[in-house]
């Protein structure tokens, strides 16, 4: 590929944003509203690709629960993120969407969706607003870090080009779904400039067991397990559903506990969760029901009638409970209420919904500027935080994109 030696210098009060996801586009809108000239660069043929994918099954944009509960979903990063959520919380995000002419509604779970459940109309309206604000979007510009003179390097279809930026805002995502542009390549460029990073890890991900039996794998992979409750060794407890996969487990209940499961895996090399396959039944009542005479009925039919277990849930019980438990209804009831399932590793980060790790808040000032690289700001999933699905991920991306933009605007006004 030919290399372009041309260097361009942005005019005064201009900002360069690298990354065209929710954080980068929100930053572009905020910066443009202050009169700053904004250029957005993205390596993909179009912007917002992961945002659009997230909306394929219904665009869950945020969550309507009260703020203390909402912010607790960010776990140990709640204090750091609260500063930015103070400026742009879940209600502010809904108001912003309404300003684009798109109504929202709250689902039965408290999750907030656009009225038509789709991401594409929202993104189209947003890009129209950005064009009217004279935001310039440059696609197929893959960032390659900085050259020895401090200029930003980009790979483009026409070759490599470089430019100097007065203020740079990085919103490059994590390392999940690399085919959509979030491949974590930016970590090498920041580390080369002396920025210490937390390792990127899968979040909201599935986990692998050692090995399922051929029967379970071939007949029940893809089957939902519901209703079910899951408890961790530390006492964390959630109820919901998950899905059996060919290699292990995934799904909303697993994602909600993935941070705790991953922490235990890193600490001990494996993690055990305890499944309650009959969360609506008391153990003593369950044992009494199972102790009723079988009268020639098969164990499968006995479990179906007296424990409500059949199909995938019954197969999982057979897979994990000791064989002798099926001859002792006390032990069997205990197994149904607390069935240990051990996982040995997370699925690859490329399959995860999001990633943990990245730029630690300790490397940034309160305006999300890297203290070691003045004039360089970071936002979105590339920061070191994580949250479960349910709208929390997007809300924090919007909030940090807005705050980083305000910081960059203040920097440019100096």
C-alpha cells in the first residue's frame, strides 16, 4: 500500500475523535455544540456498528430503576462513574432520545426501549443531527497510534496518513466483537506511550465446563434452563434463566454474575455456582413431594410430577447430581435446591458482549484526560469498568463520552 507523506494540521479549536460508537458520537455532539470543529475517525465502513448489533433483538438503551440501585450495577467502579452519571443519568439519556423524535417505553423488567424496539432509526436521526452540526465523519480510517513526531497515524484505503490534533478523544471500545471494530489494538499504542492498562477480559460472557456428556451436549445444547436461581460461594444470589451450550453455560443470569465468576476463576482456577432448579419450591416441601410413593412410575415421571423437572432441567440434574442421590429423596431434594456446577474458563473475549479492563480511572483526571498525555481524553468501554446487560453499558458510554467532550472543550478554551 502506498504511504501518503502528507501531514495536516487541524485549525484552532478543533477536536479529533477516534471511534464512532455511542461514546464517540456523543462526544462529537457535545463538542460541536460548543462551536468546536469536530472530526470523527472510524476504522469501519460505517459508524455505530456494535450499537446497531445491540439493537437486533430489541434496543435496550437504559434502565428505569432508581439511581442508587442503577449505580450499584457498576460494582467497585460506582464511585468513579457516578461523577459522570451525575451529569447524564438514565433519565437524561431518555430525554435526549426523545429530543431526536423517538419515544421510549419501560418494559416489565424496568429496561427502557425505543418505541419501535430498533436501533437503526435512532442512529439515523442522530447522524442527521451531527451532519447538521457540521461534524465530519471519516470512515475506513483505522488508527495506528502516534508517530515519532506526535502526529496521529491512520491507515486508509488510499494509504497511510497522519495529522496533528490539538485535542484527541479516544472512544475505541473494548475487545469484544472485533469484526465490528472493537479489537483492543489500541492497547499497544497507549502502552507504547507509557500508559499502564488493566488487562482486557471478557465480561457479560459465557463460561465453559470441563466437558458435558455426549447425551447432554447433543440433545440439550441451546436449551434454556428456567426458572432457576444461581448462588455463588460469596453468597451472591440471582434468579432468572440461562442457556446450556455445547461447552458450558451462557445467558442473562450468567452475564449478571460474570464478574464474580471471573474473579473466582482468576483466584482459584475454577469457579462453582450452585443452581436451584426449583426456586419456587421450599426444600422441605419438595422432599415431602419426592417421598410420595412412585407406584411403578419412572424416576423421570416422578421428577416431572413432584418437582416440576423435565427436559433440559431434568437432564442437567442427571448430569451433575451423584447417581446415588436418586435413591435417597432427601439427598435428591438437596441436589435440586443446590446443584453444584463448576466452570473452568470464560469463553473467548471475541464472543463476549462487553469487556472489562482498559484505561484505569487512576490514569485520568476528573475530565477523563490522560495525566501522562495532556490533550488526550478517553471515554466509553475502553475505560476500566464493567456492568451487566440491561442498559447500564450504553448509559455509561454516553455519560463518559459527554464528560470527556466537556473536558476536551475546556482544554481547548485554555
